[in-house]
C-alpha cells in the first residue's frame, strides 16, 4: 500500500536523525536552554528578519495552537477563525477548553477576508451591551489553508490593517508553512509573515522533522510570560534540544524549503495527470494537497493500491478526495500513481463509450 493520505506518514529526514545520533551523548541544559535551541532561534530570527522576535519550540500543532491562543486572549475574549480552520474542526475543542469561544466565519476556498473580520468587530462594539458576548481578540488563519490554498500578500496586509484598527492579534498557523512559501504563484515571503503576524509558527512535523513546531513571536506584548503558558499547557520539553537540533538542521542550509518544494513538485505531477484524465477539482490548490473529484468505481480500483483521505461525497457516483504528498514522497511512487490513474480513466472512458453505443 502506498500512502497519499497525509504529509506526516514518514519519520524524519536522514540528516536530522544523523544529527540527533551525533549529539546523543552530549550533556546540555534542559527545557530549551541548550545551545542548539539558541542557535536555531537566532537562525530563524535572522531568516525572518525579525531580530526583536522570540522563538519557542513545542512538540505539535494542537499543543502549539492552544498554547498560543491561551496567551493571546483573556477568558472572555474570542478567536475569529474560518469555519474550516484547524482549531475549529480538528482539535477536539482544545481551544474552547482554554476558555475561549471560536467565532467560526464563512470561508471561500478556506480563506476569510478583512471585511468579514471588520464586520464582526463592528457588530460587537455597536451592540448596546457588548460585554454580554465574547469580545473579539485574535484572528486565526492558516498559510496554506486546510484546502492547500494561499492568501496573497495583499490579502494578508488587508487583514493586518483591520486587526490594527480593531486591536486584534493576528496568529498564522504555519503547520505547512514551507509548502505555501514554495508554491507556484505565491508572493508571500517568510519575512512578510513575520512582519504581518503578531505570532506564527513554522511547522516541522509535516516538513521533515520527527516532531516539533517553532513558534515565532514578533509582537513584544505577547512575549512576556509566554513560557508560563508553555509550561501550563505541557509545552516545555525536558529534552528541549531534540527540537532545537531538528530546526537547526532544517534551516542552516535551506533544507526546509528544499523539502517543501519537493512535495509541491510531486503534487503538481499528480494534478497534471488528473487534468489530463479530465477530472475536476474541489479546490484549486498550488501546494502539496490536491483535491480531485473521481468516479467512485475508479476510486475503488485505485484504493486497492493507494491510500487517500476522503473529503466529500459529491453525488452517488463521484467523491472528492485529498491526495497529499510529503517531503519524503518518492517520484517513482508518484509516477506509478499517475500511470494507474490515467490507465483506469482511459479504460473507464472506453467502457462508457461501448455502453453508450450498445444503448
């Protein structure tokens, strides 16, 4: 079975494993106070062009999201998110468990707009008793979105402007940040993200690391006492160097973006094959996640060899799936998938033509 259902099926890039093995018997301070975490922090700050920022390393995405959002908002304040946002649909109420309501906004291709955010704030503050409802405080978006789509630099600047006008924090979930930064047509850079977000994170779990996310906090207001929130939420790893070593390896010579681009390139091959076969897409994604709509009988044949994520049943005969590549996806596996997909599509087309003639 070849797995194309997500981008974290594999372990870690060999260079990370080698680095961990090489440093295994070194004695270092714990809890992220080791030299590897410090080196990784300085390197990330330099790449972000954000010398004032703090960088903290946590283990996973859900833990990162709940820790950051707990630090951003008081208990009576809410988080604005696309209805499809990861915190709203895939984190088991983790954010609500921190005492914050999620205001889920309608999305278009996984994105929300500055105008929507402004409208929520306007309705709240124009209410006769605004204190009777949760106060908007933090905007949560992902780059890329859950559908692999991207905000443009213009869209992010507009969201930043509205956040400033309404005294909101902007938090960008970067679990797949590398895939967005290296996507064709993207006009957003890592320094752009650091300049526009109050806090964001660089995902390692989905892009080459064994585990780990790097939280970058450019906003000085959010830096104070952040490690208290980390500790309270179980986010301070005793052997913190395990995280620092991984991010140091990923960023010291461009490996992170190299791995992300590879996944996007593999996804592009699959996207081209789907188009050649005449299939449409649920979303037009330029990143490592593709969402083709396939006939159910063809899909059943493919799933004898390949594993995909089922997204939506379109009608009784068609389903939208997610085909997801990763930093470690092998080109030979992709070529096998595309060949099988095109072959089955051709066979199905021939069968349908024969059936039509017989009728």
